[in-house]
C-alpha cells in the first residue's frame, strides 16, 4: 500500500506524538508499505529526505521552537501543507491517509477526502480532544463543528487509551473508535547499573506537575542521602521551576538538562541509570516517557490520571496535586519499596503496528 501520513509534529520536532508517528511510519515500511510524511519545516532541516525508508516532506512554516507549536504556527502548517498537497497529489497516488491529531491535522485529511477521494484514519493524542488541555480552552468552542465532522468522516478514530476514547465519546459518538496503545522499542531503552537518581522527563508546562515533584522533594534531605534529580525537557515554565528549586533548597541535587534527543546515548543513560521515575502530570493520555522508564527498569511513581492506570498498578499511583501522598511514595521507593513494573507485550511496537495495519487495510 501507499500510505500518506500527516502530522505537524515529526522528529526532531514535538513531544510524545512525534516519536509515535515516526515509529508507526517506520513500522509500515518494515512491512513493505510505502510511506510519505508531510510535516512542518524548521530551520536547518531538509525540505525532503528519506529516513528508514520513509519519504519525509517538510513544508515551510512559522515555528520558533522544536518542543512547542502554538496554534498560529499550526495554522501556517495547514496553509503550506494544503498548497503542497494540491500539487503533490497530482503525481502521487495513495491508498489511505493516516492523520495524527483530529485538530489541526484532521482538517487536511477531510479536505483530501473531499478533493481526491482519499479515505483516512485519525490517531488522537490528547490535546486535540475538546476540553482536554486548558492551554487551548479559548479555541475549543470554535472548533466543535469541524472537529465532529472530521471524526464522522474518518474510517476510524484510534486513541492510545480507553480514557481518551471515553473523553471523545462524551462529545460525539458519530464515528468508529478503537484503542491502539502507544508502543516502545524494548531494545532502545534498557536497564543499566542503577544509581541513586530520580528522573523526570516532561515538557516544562505547568500542567506537567514538575513543581509538585519539587515540592514533594522539599525536606527529604536528598543531599545527605546522596540522591540526585535529573529533569529533562524544556518549555515556558522552566524559569518558574528553576526558582522553585532554589526556594526549596534543592539547588545542589537538581539538574535541568534541557532538551535532549530521545535517540541519544545521554538520554538512554539517564533512563538506564535512574532508580526512580516520577510523572506528576495533571492530565495524561498515554505517556511514552512512562513506557520508556518502565523499559529502562525504573521504579515508577505516576499521577492517577488519564491512561496512567492502564499502564502501571494502582499502588504506583498518587492522586494528582497531592504533594503529601507523592512525598510518601518517593520516600517509600527510596527505602527500597515498590517492585519494578513489567512491560506488557501489547506495548511492543511490532504488535502495535500490526494493529494499525489491520485497520488501514480494512
């Protein structure tokens, strides 16, 4: 088959949905399918390249940072991608379009169906579900009608968690829905010799709850216990978090690493050497970093939100924003409590891609 993939977030740009779309595209090519990806351009990146058998087309857009894409920047992608596809589709025929995000990218998928008769499936990732992310609360009311139309006209809507599917169905049931989890390459992240290190990997937004982790760590006396804390990621909330580190007296034990390439040796070592991984997100769909931490043999502590309960046992969860409970969980793990979570085979990328192929071919 020839598969057209649309996503404004594609490596090295973006957060969790970016590597997900790359792994799915790579999985398609491994099974013998041809994949063309139309994504955002960014300074220093080639307009066209072939990577792991995937043809990647990057259209000119306004985007200031790798780790975040504002709504007005997403709009420039829609405009440029539409102009590109209008010409591209004349000489390139596809069997199906795999679109990532209902909004904004689904706008293109719906247009392609009307213009060229190309059927499409959509993978939802969280922020594209109305009401999911407060960062977009002013936009959501204006998107209801096109959002529902995109869902209704899709061959299928996939979500990485049942939680997210249920959130969509609260608004509309006029569509075909299926849960296909995000995956992990078990050979990419592996346990190394564990050290007294606590790892946090997140985009640095308020809703990621990193400040809650820093408040929970206050008073534990990490320095005396010889523990270190690594925070990987960047974003607009970084300055607030850096100030909180100083206020909480954690300056000598906490290190901000900034943005690190997920495929780098440094990232694999941070995961592999960390004994504890903490995720305190206020809302979460299906966290890729959680899967990576599990594969790396970290002991997991995560907020009891979204798809997290579908990945880790209840005893590893704490109620969101409950600093006292989070602190107790961290102290328990530091004393040797908690067993490591085993990675379910359903999260293996090979199995995940096979599920997608069944839907694409169907």
